[in-house]
């Protein structure tokens, strides 16, 4: 009995777990890296700004930096200062109290800078859009380049949104 348990625990496994979403994530990540290298010729920095969210989108953004997803291998990193950011990611509906902070963060970013709204709340105000305390989505105060809907969007959806942004930038970039 003990020998069987040890054999099951330490022995060769019959089949490894396979996560098809992770395979798609990896494929999109390497395509994203190719675009980043062609457009920026370096890695890009992302600054996340919580403009009044419920932290659902932030959790998924934080997941991108974990060893499971490891987005830094694709040329993306999160930075603490908007002065170092190429992209600002807005999460949450923009509240009246955070509107000025969000504008100042955008103004502190070197130009040309790009803005991504992540989550339903940042896209259009979500369930808070009719609240007295909320202005609405990020596009009410900033020029949003890409919207990634979802409540919250998965890391895969976020990567697809980043890829869509890179493809849009590539179309605009003069040769």
C-alpha cells in the first residue's frame, strides 16, 4: 500500500496536464513580441491606473506578471511611474474623485502615449455608469485607443487587446 502511494506520487505520470488557453496565450505573446520589436525596437512599459474599480481587472492584470503567464518574456513590463510608461491601462469607471488624477497621469506620460480601457467599467462605466459619483468610461476624459471589455477580462483577452493595439499602431506608423 505505501509502495503504491509512493510510486503514484514519485513515479512517471501517464499524461501531463495541458492547458489549451495557455498555449494560445503563448502563441499570442510571441506574436505580440514580434510586433513590439518591429514597432518599438525595445520592450514597452505599462502603467496601470485604478480610476475607481472593484479590483477585478487589477487581479487579472496582476496575474499577467506571475510566473504562470510571465509577460515580461514577451517584452511587456509594468512600471510604477507614468513618466516611464508607453501605455496607460485604465481600470474601473472614472469617478469624479479620480478624474484629475487620471488626467495628470496621462499628461505625465511621454508622448505618443497609448491608453487602454480594461474591463466593462473602464469601457463604458459598467454597472456604475448611472451613479452620481461616476463620470463614465475612460473615454470621457482620455483618448482611448483600445477597449478590452469583460467583467473582468481574462489574461488571454488582455493579451489579445494588447496585440490589437500593436496592430493598430503598426497601421498608423509611417514607413
